[in-house]
């Protein structure tokens, strides 16, 4: 390989490194604003075909660093997933290479990126993990615009700024226009964010407790340890009950026994009845021949109130896609694979919140507010359409119950939290997270993480509980009402742009 080829490959790799450094565990979100610059320089020196492979290599570096924690489950599976996801990076480079070769408008690149990022979340069951906009999850002012454009709107701004900086560095003819466009988008987003943060109205504040059992994965389904696991959750739940919550939430599959249709997890029912507080827990539920990853709510009256069956299953975790052809891959996955059936109903659960008020005369009045909530099990919160569908049906808040213990003490838990932050902002609902090992926390409808289960400054692989009130909004966001219209708009712009260029036959190599 010639020296200039090695330099281009090095620049592409640098972009991949800057990309994953912008995500947890590193969390240098500022790098996302300039992370594509080395790749753009590499593509500018390359052919169109070379642009695809340079960008593909950048994607391999990025996803390899971002998803390294997945090797705790399967090394071959991680490699395959990284190679597949990197195709979307390669396609982005292909478009960029065409633009450079034919001197076309670079401003189309943010639109292209949004479309490709959206497709990544749907194709082959979808894997919208590590969306570029998620790097800004702690920047509350900039992410508020997600209630209009979704997380993809933040990605759009980031790529636009990268294009503007690059144009300025290479002294492109329209560099001033690009810088003005980028600056205008930032100003609009921040101004909108500040206004939204200062103009919220809330209609109630139910009090909830989340339990983090920190049950080691290797004993989670050991029948001889089931009694001890129930004892752990019993102890933490009774302590949380002292905070007088309206509901206690256990993590995904926290109940260590299989629940058959007609049975109702007697231990959980008894705990709820004795503490006088409803308990929401994850269970494995069998109905006939089908097994479901399920969320079940038990009332303080010792009743199973409602169940939700997980809708989006984890491929190679809860089922084998194309099992006839891919079942041999099981031997390369060092964790048990479930054989779950897929749910089909967006079930809403009731939540009754009691409030006490003291009048001027010293009298005490009590009122009851009624809310409805949906449950996102495991990684369902990374799919924007699932949370949106729950809120469209009337959910006032969302619960994410998960178990990230599969991935060890890695960045997986914090990266997972990023998705919950954006689901909260997009739909203007609080998201309450109960995880077996973390991150268990309360995310406000502004995207702010208000409280975590922590011990010694650590929020994963620790045991504990946390109680907090959550502010419920009385509005439905533009994103909730209209979905990913911004993505569709970007797709339309991309299609029109290339159709016009082909029709005119413009551009000179």
C-alpha cells in the first residue's frame, strides 16, 4: 500500500476512535462535533470506491470500540455484528465520495447520515445503539429539540457542524454559508432548549421506588438459590416501603421461578400485600407452549393486576433469527439463549398516587391521582417507536426494567441509559429504570438523570434501592404525535437532491 493510502487509512481510523471516545465509558461528547473531520480528509483524497472502504474501516473501529463489552457474551457474534453495522458507515462514505468527485453540495451529508442511522435501527431486526446524537445526553439545552426531531435531530446538527468545520479548513467556496447554517442550527436548538426547560407544566408527582438486587448472572436461575434471591428482593422492598412509595419496581426477570398460566408468583403477592404497596416485577411467564419475557403488576390487595409481554426480542439472546440456518451459532455464545414468544400488545398499567395536604386550619385532606404507564423490557427502550406507541396510547410515564449483568462491569449500562434519556425527552415522559446491576435511576421528562442507586460512587454491581418523586407532564410532544417526520423529510431531501443532479447531469469529476 502506498504512503498516501496508509495516511488515508490512518485518518479513517482516527475518526473511528474519536467516535467511540465520545460515548461512555470515556464520554468526551465534544469530540462528536469534530469526529468526522479526519474521515472527510481521507475521503477527499480517495476514489468513490475507496471512500466506501475507508468509511467502512472507520465504522469497524468505531463499533469495535463502542461494543467491545459484547465480547462478554460472544466474540464471533460481536465481530459479525460490527462488520454488519459498519456497512452503514461505508454507505455514508460512498455518498461523501460521490459528492467530492463530482463537486456536489456537501450540505446534503447531514441528511444522508440521518437516513442511514434510521435504517440501522430497523433493518435486520434493528440495532439503534450508539446513535450519534446520544453523545450529547448530558447537554440538556441541546437535546430538548428531540421532542420535535427525535434523537436523529441531534445527529443532524453534529454532522452539519462537522461539514462546516471541514469546509472552512479546506477553504471551500461556500464555507461561510456552511458556517452560518451550522451556527444557526445550534442557536435554534439551544434557544428552543432553554425555552422548553423554563416552561414546563406538571400535573402530578407520583412517588416510586426502584430495587437493584445485583444478583450474579451465574446464580440467577439456580433453583437452589431462588429462596435467597427472593429474600434479597424482600429485604430491599421492605426498606423501600418505609419511604411510602406508590409502587415498588423490580428489574427484568427478577422473580427467580417460572410462572405458569394460572399461577401468580405467590411470594411477590404476599410482599405487596404485607407492605401495602403494589409491586411491579419481571417474570418468565409460560402460557401453553409459549414462554414470554413478562412484566407483571401485583397490587397491595394480593392480586395480579396486569401483564405485559415483551414485543421486541433480543436476537441470539431470546430467540435465534432464521433458526433453520443460524442455529449452529449457538455454540459460539457463552450465555444461555431463551426460546421466547413475541408479545403483540402495548399494555398500559394503572398507577394510583395518594397525596396528603394540610389545610390552613390544620386539617389533613387526601387526594388520589390516577396515572397510566408502559413498560420497556431489556433493550426495548433503544427503539424510539416502542416508547412512542406506549405514550400515544396514553402512558404518562415509562418504566424500563432490564438486566445488563450479561455484559460485566462495562460501559454497556451507561450506554443503555443514554437511550432512556432520549425516550424521556422525545415523548416528554419520565422514564424510571430498574436494573439488576445498574443503572437504576429516575430520568426526568427533560432528560435529566435525577437519582441513581449508588454505593461508594458506583452505580453498577451494587445492591440497593432508591425512592424519588417523578414529575408527570400533561402534554404530548410533537414527536409523540407525528413520529419520525424529520427523518422522512431528510429522506425526501436526499432523494430529490440526487434525482435533480442525475436529471441535470451536473458535476464534473
